[in-house]
């Protein structure tokens, strides 16, 4: 090729892309005027599809809202975009029509055609994108549960009303976004927060009102977890993803967040609280914090914090007298004036007034009052200037501790501080802890738990514990701090007791910590990233160790063989697959709790832990229990084997009740496992409480043949076929059974009848909890020899699950102590209670008039597809507080008239608005009375 050819080719190669680049858009632009009608038709067709998709999404949203769900933010945003786009499309089409009128059906204005065609093409792309974006898997999410009333005892005093007014003024204004309340512990900050919560809950000002407790070991994760639990948010797999979930919801709702007991600055943005808390897009966003430290208010950006101080003298004296009692105040002429002096020493602190007032109850001698005043004045001498502010109150509160009647009760009080701050403590766990520590010796009691219940009542009376629910208590954080201060010898030995949770464990779970001084340690909810660390070997003074609810807890306690003084080990719900290694080294162990794990076998070495008195193995998968282990543990007082053998139960089910091949235990197959285990239990002379699951009627017969066996919880989960399940009167009439049996749980699939009988006309069934579960053939529950109200005098909870052939539970009427009634998936029930009036031939059913559930405070009805009537409206519910109704589609009426609505009824939980809208009302007054009580789930 010559030079000219080469040069020509080079020029062509260089110029061609440039020419194409320039010509391509020109050619497109040139086509716009000639394709305007086609582009408008395409846009119109695509918009029609978009409108159809919009209608489908809106239908889904409306259906979801009828079920109590709320539209997702991204769905709302998409629907808004669709509306905007429809308007823009209409504008383009309008321009197209108007330009056509100029020249008939065809416009020759190329510039106008070009602009319209180009806009239509661009909008078509947007419409296609919207259609793609509108393919939602879910259009709605669960609404947060409506805020429930928080407990507030006694009337609001003028000082509190003034403080509340200031807080409400901040919340109601549209300027400040965060407000702070500060003051010393026990002054009433949390009470104020409860009053604020109750004022705004259910108001139109906020969609969400939620109180979260921060406490000393506050973290972003802790606040996120509590928010999710209380608001029903989905769970993320990291702090960041959880923050997005929380933020996505809160960003489009009015919310009031009440953050109680904050000790340090917390990054609300990391939690997921929308960064701008001001009034944004007309959404109201407010945060109120309480703290003991004014500095925390400053760090959180509070401009004008409110300092809370003690009560004025008049109301302080009134509160004090409430807890002392008028009888004591008026028992001697000198006591009223002495009471004034005591109140003066307490600086108006509500917590101190209640605790010290309770400690003075029963003291009628003025000399006792003089002594109390002397102690209070001496406590002030101990408040040297170097004393931290929060400790000053401890010296005064110590008087309430000193007033406890004996060392045993004082030690029980101190042990309550082994649970984390603001923890709801299960009463049974507390009693078992006291026994494990050797504080409470109840081995001689008819019921080993009764002395502990008495101790709890005394601590409640002394205002050192608070009752949260019938089975739970908690410590006020200041009372708990005082208890730890006392346990640490007035704060001088701060390493004796260690209580940490979550990320706070990182402060102590390392070798440089003073573990050689630690005697009692609670390290629970340890996160996985810290669970690879261990308590060091030099923790040889350790007597009490609780690492419950911790994954990989076996690593934390891998040096357990060095803890030779350990008496209590709690590894509840740690996902353990086996017993801790080196368990035989714990020769002083008295209390071992391995409940709610995945343990498959018991090691033979357990028999060398001969001082063991309390063994808890509830809810495990144990299928191997070496012979001779239980019989060697001769000091056992409490043994919990409830639901111990779920794996064996499944294996037997799968083999239709035939003997199981496989691993043998001492030459006997697993079918005989419970037979010889029951015999060994019968040899335990000191046993005071047994909880056990039985899988065969012969095992139940063997248990009944053991004299004076104190069974506390009994589960009958028979695998063999039986048409009738009999609980004989000879069993229930046994003195030890009557003193100890609390729970009876029946799950026998093949039984069509359950007969519970009394042994005589003067006997009663002692149980407080009765449950029927997964009894597919059950048609009838028969109570023999005594009327139900005389047989079940103590029954508090009745739960019936998956009993598809059961027709009614009319026998529950009149039960004197029944507090909770729950039915789930009982398909054959049409009317729950069939009341028989005075014309009935059955005399026993007409003894009590009017018909009533005298103590029932909670009624839950779940997935009862054929339920049409709860009961007739003549039946009274004088104690009813809560009703839950879920998936009962045929139920159309509630069992009340407007003049018989229970006076204590505060909550009606309903699954979805659709059912509530279909309820039939005899009069509008009834609906107006009940409507404010409804909470949708």
C-alpha cells in the first residue's frame, strides 16, 4: 500500500468514531418529531400498566391494614412517586392534545413535536422503572404494640405535677428535640418518666411511646434489643443493619423515646434513632432521658435539664406514714414528733422514706425511734466530703437493711444483687439460689420452697424488693447498689462480688482482673466475641458462678477444676452439648443448674460430686443416664428431670412403641431407662422436691408406689396407646403430694377421656398449674367425687393446646383461684362455657349465684376456628384485666353488656382490625366503652 492509501485509512479510522458520535444523537433527535404519536401511545400503555400495579399494591396495603399491619415506608414512597409520575404523564398528554388542535390530527410544528416526543420517551423509561420497583414481596409490616400503662403507685403530689408540666411543655413544643431529667438516685426520676409515658400513651401526638432502661452497662446493642422487643421491629444481624431497621420505621412516624437511667453518653444515631430529631416532614420526634449526672445531660445535648429534688416536708411525712401505718404512729404520744425528726433526716427522698418507713412498722416503743434517729444522724457523720454523691444515700438506707430480723434474711437480701440491674427475677430462681448458697435451709419444711416465699414476702414488706408480676420481683437500682456496697464491706472490697452482662463482661474477663479476690460472679449474656476468654485459674475463692444464657460458656469455665470452693454453678440455657469437663473436681458443689441445654448424656463422674443437693436438668436431650449415679447422690434435696428425655420420646414414637435397638445401658435397653431410674429416685431418703416427665403408665404406677415422694411438677407424655387417662384420688390424696404438687401437664395423644378424681369428699387437688397439650382424641375431662370448685381450690393457670375434639370447658366456672385461662387450636369448641341456670337438674351447678369467674384476670383465645360464643352474658368476670383474641373468625360477640363490663379490664389484644370491625354490638355504649381498651397485633 502506498503512502497516500495509508494516510487515507488513518484519517478514516480517526474521523469515523467522531462522525458516528455526532451523527447518532442527531439521528435520534431527527426521529423525535415523526414518532411523537407512537411514543405517546407507548407511554399511555405503560402508564396503564403502572396504574394497575398501583391498584394492586393499594389493595394489598388496605388488606394488610385491616389485619393490623402498617404500610412499609418504601411502599409509601413508591405510591407517592407513582402519583407524581401520573401527573407528569397527564401533563405530557395534555401538551400533545393541545398541539394537535392547531392543525387537526397532525401538527407540523417540528420543534413542539420534538420536545413532546423526547419528554414522552424519557418518562416512558421512568414508568418502566416504577413498574419494576413496584414488585414488592411484602407491602406492610407489623405495627408496634400499643404502649401499656406503666405502674405508678400513690397519687401525684404538687411538686411532681410542677415537674410534669415542665416536661410536657418541652414535649409539646416544636423546638427542642431532647430533654433531660437529673437528680440523685431514689429521688423519683423513673416515677416521673412513668407518669410521662402514661400521659402520652394512646394519644394522637405520637404513634410510638416507648420506655427503655439504659442502666450502668448500657450499650447500643442493649438499647436496640429492648426497642425491638417492645416495638416488634425485625432483627438485624449487626448493629448497623439493626439501626437501619429501626431508623426506617421511626423516620416516618411520630415517636417519643423515654431513656431511663443513663450513666454515660450514647450515640442515638448508631442505635437507629433518626439523626435529626426536629420536626421533619411534620413528624414529631422527641427523646427524654433520666440520669443521676448533670454532665450526661450536657453530653447528650440537653440545653435546659430539669433537676429533680426531694419531696416537700408535708408530702414526705405523708409518704412516710403510709409505710409506717397509722396504728404505729398513734400508738404513743411521742411517736408523731419523733416521726417528724426521722423524715427531716431523709431529705424528702421517696425511696428512703418508703424503705425506712417500712423498717419502722411494728415499733411502738419511743426508745426504738430515738435509736433510729441516732443512727440516721451518725450516718451523716459517715458522709465525709470524699464520699461519692450516690453513696451518701446508702448510709441512710442501711438502716432498713439493719432492721431485717436476722442474718439469714439479710444474706438473702444481699444475694438479690447477684442479678443484673433492672432484671426481673423469677421468684423460684431466687429461692433456689438462696438454698444453693446455703443461706436458706428448708430441708425440714413440708414444702421446701415455702420458707423462701416467706422471705420474699418479708423483703417486699420492707420495700427492699418490688413485685413486678405474681412470679417476679426486682430491686430498685439504688437498693441494689446499696446491697453490693454492703457486700463489699461498705465499698472497701470492690472485687468480692462481680456482676456483669453483655459487653460489660469485657471489663473483668481477663487475667489482669483481681479474680483471686472474687467470691461470687454473675457473667451472663456474654457475646460470642468475648466467649473465647476464660476465667483464670487463680479464681480459687469463687463460691458462686452464674454464666447462664451464654453461647460457648464451656470456654468461659474451662478452668473449672481450679474452682475447688465452688458451691453454686449455673449454666442455664448455654447451648451445651455435654456436662462441663472436670465436673468431678467440684467436690464442694451443692447447686448445679444445666437446664435448657442440648445435653445428651450424664457422665458417670457426677456421682463423685457427693455434696450435691440441688440438681436441675430440665429440658435437655438426655438419653443416657448411667446406672448408680442418682443413688450415689445421697444428699439430693431437689431433683428436676422434667421433660428430660425428649429424644427418647421421639425415638419411641418413631418405632410405634416397640423396643428400640441401639445403645444399651448396662445391658438394658433404653425402654427400661426410666424404670430403674425411678427405683434409684425411690432410694433418695432426703429428697424434698422432684419434677419429672413419664412416658409410660407403668412408670406412673411405679412413682405412685414410692411412699411420700414429694413431686412438684409431673408431666405425663405417654407413648403407648390408651383410651383413658386416670389421675387417681389415691395419688392426689397423698400428704406429700398435697403439700408439694404445683403443676400437672398431660399430653397423651390417644386418650379420649381424662378422669381426675378425689380420694374422698374432703380432699382437694393441690395443683396451681394444669395443662392439656397435643391430646388429639380428647373429648371429655371428667372430675369425680367433688365439684370442680371444691377439687381445684388452688388452680391458678389452665392451658389447653391442640385438643381438637374437646367441646367445652364449662367445668371451669366458679373455680375460686383461677387467674389465667388459655385455649389454643381447639377446633371443636363452639361455645366455651355452657352455663346451666337454676332449672338445671344438676344441683352442683346451681350452688353459686350469680355465675362467675371470681379470680380470672387473663383470658386468651387463639386459633379457635369454630368458636361462636365465649359464654352467655349473665356470667360475671369481676377480676378480668386482659383478653386476647387471635384467629377466632366465627366469634362475633363479647360476653358483656354495657353495664357488666369488668371494672378492672384494661387491655383487649386483637389480631388485626378486620375481626374487630365485624364484632356485633347490642348497643353502641358497649363499643364506646371497649374501643379505647383495644390493642391491635
